[in-house]
C-alpha cells in the first residue's frame, strides 16, 4: 500500500466475509469513482475466494487470522489506517449495497466541516431508498432513543456507510464495539464531545447472498444496543463528573 | 433429609475428584481450579457437619436445612459463573486484540517483502 503523502489522505476500508461474488465489483466501482484512493479489504476469514478476487480487482487485503465479527474486522482496518498515518477513513460494505458515487460527498463533508464522523444516510433528502417494515420500525425506535443521548437527531443510525477523521480513528482503535457497532460507535464519539453529520446517500438492495437477520436476532439486537448505549452513557458520565470534581478540587 | 445430604456429599466428592484429575491432566489451570475446589469443599463440609449447617440456617433465618444448603450452593455457583464470564470477556478482548495485531504485522511483513522484490 502506498503510504499517505497528502494532508488529506483518504483510505477506503471494506470489511468482507464470503463476498467473492460482490467484492470485485465493489472495489472496481470505488476505483472508478474515487481514482487514486487506496482500498483496503479486511477479510474476516472467508472460506471462499474473497481475498483473491479483491486483490485481482486492485485492492490491498488485510486477512484476519480467524473470524472476529464485524466490529473486530472494522477496528483492525482503523488500527492499520492509523498506523499508516491516514487522516480520513471511509467504510463501505462489501456486499455492494453502498454506492461508490457517494464517497466523494462524504469525504468533502468530513474535510469541510471538520466533524469527526460523517454518516451516509438513506433518510436525509428524498433519494428513494427503501427499507423493510421491521428495519424501518427499528430505525424509528432508535432515532427516538438516541435523540436525548446524542443531543440531535440522527436519521439513519444503523448505516454502515461511515467516514471518520483521525481523531475518531484514535478513539476507535482503542475502543470499538464488537457487535452492532453503528449505534454504539455514535454514542462512544458523542460522549467525548465529538461531532457527527449526515449526508444523503443511496443504498442499493443486496445483490448477492442474503441477510442473516431473523426476528429473534432483531430482538437480541434491540436489547444489546440499548444496553450498550446505557453502559456507554454511564461510563462517560462517571468519567466526566469525576474529572469535573477533580478539576474543582484542584482549582 | 439425610438422603439429600448424602447426595450432596456424593456430588461434592465427584466434583473434587473431577477437578483434581483435570488439574493433573492440565485440562484446567491451577488458578481456575481453586474456586471449584473451594466450592466443592464447602458443600462437602456442610453436608457432613449437621450442626454447622443448622448454625448457618439459624444465621440466615431459613426454615429448614435442605433449603439452606440449596441456596448456598446456588449462590456459590452463581458467583463462580459470574467470575468466569468476567474472565471470558477479558480473554475475548485479548484474543481479538492479538488477532488484529498478528494480521497487521503480517500485512507489514508482506508489504516489506513485496517492496524488496520490486527493488531486486
């Protein structure tokens, strides 16, 4: 991989697990719409030819020694990006659901606003993205829960199309949720007083494979995420109050 | 009542023997066997020393000794399961961090080799 040389160095990371059917197209599409930007596919121990297909398409590959799940996979990418010195990282899913034409807009917003995270959202502006009824209901529920926690509305809290700057990278390489990361990652950043913004993006329907989310998993997801949000809020509030007490005692 | 205490004694002895065999065969590390040995030992003593069990029963204010024994066993094993959950969580975090480190080091190694091959 070419080490970053510009102050606005960008790395695109693509976590992938058994995505040989889609990953080649995803990498080629990124190269087509964001030429000159390195693409890193993080392979979560696929049993198919994901690694070979990604390399043939022109991506760098970071193969994990064993299956870590999405959180561990994405965090490995963040750690490597931080070590290599990249200033910005945008995460794109390996199944082809995210449109690479939206990457430049996410990148521009990251640079122009200076905020730590930019989310590619299906629900900002009228771009005609559709989601299933259950998922849509879940997103509405989390919007309501997250509004008081984050202090502002987040339209698409479950979007995996996310750009971060180096400050957020530094936080995420040390502390990153392992499962159902999108919402918890938002809370982790917000509790450190970091800012996020949303950019309207189009999500395409999945072209290969099928979603593994069942009704029981959806319920587990809701409980898990609520607990994660609650724990993060408590953890950082305690630290904040302790720091406030110590600064009060010191001053 | 006596039969229940005998069953508890038998189970405690089986647990003690199992743990000791596992430690000897290195299936379980010594530091993790201590809590199991302690739990089995406490259950064995309480099931054999009736006056001690009655004293514990009076102390916690329960109506009968079998219930006291059952609650004590449940409490001890709950604490142990919690302790192992904490250990497993730490191990999982360490395991993930190590796997990520190995992947990143292998990546750097491969990158360096490619670089050297290109220069050669």
